């Protein structure tokens, strides 16, 4: 039986889809059987970030409504044998599936895959309830901004009321320079408010944008700081004790870090 | 020797005595004074013939043991026949009058409504709200909103270990930091209304506002 992890944030644009794609790919990189599920019906992005848009035949809604079997809707990744994606429908909206239907689909996937990563839409309405319905665990993504932290807090509150295990936090798009000059919330500030376990910090990295536009998850590129951060998160999910990334080093420090961990 | 009567008053009526016992002071203090009074004063009344006695406890909430303790003292002189013992106002339901304790993290979008006084163990995050008819005491960081005295109680106070709220309300008054008041960090503080204006002070000064609180003066 696999493990279903929902990636959520409340606020839009903090990097849920990027995080889903990269953690999923990093887990596949570690040799795990992984399936990514996009629940952002009507505004799907995961397929674009993964570069799998042109391979979609059926989608989540088709499976829910019985127009196809689950296996038919899964899109196999072009890089990894054991990485699959269940795309969302683009022509429907969130209300076209119910939380129960998503739960059944996730349950079905758990028989086949070791990790199921569910990309949650922004907001806390129907789409959010769909996304968390089948999840065992949750990863909350936030950025070091007050608005994002506020929304993360709201979502953590909702997750605590649900059946999902206590959520873990990813702080995305950290800019060490800004934190140093006091213009950005630092990790401690955020943890003090949110009061949940941190599973990773990801530095802001231009390579992420580049990679997303090319349909190739950043995690594939070992020269990217964000890639190392995502690989670390994946290893922590697998149960390794990986120390937090040191962000305030000079450029080039990531290389040393990588050498230290023997990656790349 | 005359006793300064603070908590015990004895009134004579046509066919007996009425003992009016203060309902605000600590119970032990009340018993002490009652004992002292019976032993050191009113000898002329207490050594006389058998007397009917009514005891009035005011709105104090008493247990059976406490009632028994009062009766025990009054039986001492031997000539007092207790006719009735009553608490004038019906005691309030326990859950409304006593301090209710809750724990957790109040997160953005969550609202905690409570009737009575509340002790909250944990943080109140920005966007979280506590609304209470009585006082609110927070052992943790207050970063969200607290509304004390929701039904118009201007005596209500709000106290927090870390006072950094987005907004505070007591009865009708709404106040927001830091433009209206500044909090001095690293010491527990409380907010209260003084002449319709919200003020912040250190927690030990709460006794200046609340005379009915039991004060610790050392052992």
C-alpha cells in the first residue's frame, strides 16, 4: 500500500505545482514508483511543468465518470519508467468531481504506487476538499511573505480538522540576501507562527522558471540550488535525516554541499 | 475592644439575629472573622437566651462543606439556633462563572466563542479570533484578534504572554496597535478599558483594576 501526500498552500503562486513535480521526480530519481495527480480541474498546470501536455488522452474527470479505466488516463513520464501522472480536466470545473470520487481513485493508485503526490488547487473550497480527500499526509508550501504565511496557517487549520496526518512545511523561494537585510521573513519567524514540522527550505532560483518553461523539472539539473533542496525533501520523505540547507553561503557553496552529500 | 467589621455584619430582627456574610472576600478570611466576632464581641447577645439565627451568604458560591464550617462556628456559643442558611442569588452555572481552560493553536480563519472567562494555552495566530463574554487570558503569543466582554462588559480584560495582536476589542471599544498603544516586549501584559480608552499595563498591575482578585502577599 502506497502513501498519498497532498501538496497544498491556500495561496496561489507559491509553488505547489513546481513542488509536486520536483518532489515527485526526485522520488522517482531515488527509484520509487510514483504517481502525480493534478486536482486543479479547469486550470491544470502539472502536465505543462512536467512537459507531458501533448500526451494526455483521458483525465481525472473521465476516470471519475467512468469514461475510461484509471490505467488509460495515466500518462507515463518521458524520463522515468516508474513515474506517472494523472492529469486534471481542462474543460470542466472543480465541482465536476466529488471528494469521494477522488478518494476512490487515490485508493486505487495506492495499490500500484509507492508514492502518490496530489497537486492541490489554490483556495480552500471544493477543489481543496477534493485534493485532501484521499491523502494520508500533507505538505504545505509557503513563501516568506506575510500573505502566504497567513494562508498557509488557514490551510493548516483546515488540515488539522481533516483526517490528514499533521502537515509538514516547505518554505519556498527564499532569498538569503533579503533575509539578511531584514526585508524578508526568516525561517524562524515563519515556524514560530505556523508551529509545524519543517520538511525543507528551497532557495529562489531562476533555473526553476527556465526548467518549468522547458517542461523539465528542475530537480533533474544538479547545478540548481532548488534542485538540491527538492532532492533533500524527497530523501526526508523516505526517512533520511538530511540537515537543512545552509542558505547564507557564498555562490558556489551549493557545489560544496552537493559534494558533501555525494549527489550530482 | 471593637472589631472593624469588614465581612460579617450582625443585624437584630424582631425574633432573632441575621448574620450577613460578605460574598466577595476569601472564604477562610470570612470564617476567621466570624470566629473572632463570636468570641470577642457581642457577649451580651451571645450569652443570653436561645436565639433564632438566619445566615445570609449573599451571592457566594458555597459547597456543603463550607456551609458546614459556618454552622460549626455558630453552634459554638450554644445559644444560637440556626433557622436558615441561604445564598441570596441563585449561584451562576459553574461553566459560566469559573475560568474555562482550553489549549491549542488558533489559526487564521478559526473563531473561538466562549461564554465566561477563558484561559487559552497556546498561540492565537493572525486571522484567528477569540470572542468571550468575560476575560481572556492567553498563555502564549497573541497575534490575532481578541474580543473580550462581547455582551458589553467594560470590566473585561485581555492578557497575553506575548501581546502582539492585530486588534483588540473590549465591549464597544476597538483598538489596534501600534498606533494606539505600544507593547513593551518580554513581559506579560493585559489590556483594559479606562474611561472608555483602551490601555495596556503589566500583568501584576491587574490588581489595581480588579479589587475582587485574591492577592498573594507572601507566606
